[in-house]
C-alpha cells in the first residue's frame, strides 16, 4: 500500500494554553513494498506520525493517504476498522498488551475482532506461529508463563494474524539483548521480503536503519529534517550531529580509515565483514604493485 503525507500538521490540545504542535507541515511518500526507517530523538514527532498511519490520530491540517483511505480533519474513512486491519502496528513492549488466558486466544483476538471466521483464524494461527519462531506446543499455555522474548513473539503473531499490508514497528527491539535484537530484526526483514509488506521502522538505532531500510526519514522538532537513501543520509555527519544523531559505526570507521591511510572506500551499506574484505584486497593490491 502506498502511503502519502501531504502538508500534515497535528496539534495536541488545540485552542488551549497547553496546545502543542507535534508535527508541522510534514510531507513525504512511501511507495508500496518499501522498508522505511523513521529516526529522531524523543519529541521529534515519531510517535505522532506513527499514530496517523492507522487512524489513531487525524491530521489537524493536511491529508494522510494510505492506499485508498484518506484521513483529513474534515473527513475520516467510513470504515476505520478496515484500515486498521490493513495496517499492523507493533508498539514498544507489545508483550504488555497480552491479556488472554492462552497463547492461541491472544493471537486470535485481532483477526476475530476484524470479523475473520473461526476456521480462518485457526488457519492463520498455524501459519504465523512458525514465522515468529513459536512452536504449536505453546498455543495452549498461558502467555504469562512464557519468557519475555516468547511473549513478544506472541504479541507480534497477533498483529501478523490480521494479515496487514503495512507493518509499523515502533522500537520493536527495545529491552532485548544484542542477540535478541538481531533475531527480531532479521525476522521482520524476512517477513517484509517474503510477504511483500510496506514496512515502517520507527527507531533510534542508526545501525538497524542502515542494515534494513531502503529509505530514511529523519525528524527534528516535528519537521522533516532529512530524507533519502541510507547511503546518502548517513554520510552527512555534520548535518546529523546538528540534531544529536551519530553516523553508523561502519561510516565512522570509513572516515577514520580515510584519514589515516588517505584511501577512500565508498560507503555502500557494507557489513563490517564485507568492509574488512575490501580493505584486505586493497592492501594486497598495494603490496603487489
């Protein structure tokens, strides 16, 4: 599903002394099938933007388009439930939203709420549990008897069981150790590719953005500060530092390498292993010449 923000602003508590404009004249487009990272510090407008994607908030000004759905201050979609069935949101610490007595019932809650038949719900549960790394043996257990990582996977399975076309991830690896973070992000990336999803990752992790996203939007004080391909955005160190953001480690390393050896290796979103291989080949070439 294509997504378009057209001159969108949102004001909390308008016409009061506490009015706060959280996003201001925000415009961008996300083509269907993209993986986009939205980055910014606390207060930059990330959470407010996120809540516009499934109609939790309506723009104070401007228009949000999600596929065939149009959200404006004057008019909201006639069927918000249908929109929310298309846009799956994984909030921070989704395991805190578990409440049913069994894992199976918790996963089933979303699709049942959207009117999916009992037979189809059962089929979807069997379909999504292996995708998120859960065994069927856990379906009859209480979600509160599981580990924290398993509980998070149950919550994610509940979102996937609605079969969304757009997947919104709000700091999905918060609180996980490095191994758990990598496993979780690899899982989301595989789902993105295998199911042809439009994925929006709201994150503060430059490393995740550079590894997984094909487009980056950086917010600052409710406005769009920068956007572009990761290899374009993350090489602009000075501009990023002005909004208290660091460049990814691989870019920092390339900068230091260039200063020390006076040799330039273009940043093409390489992994550290790929970068080490390039440096080795460069050094071997120099030694043989």
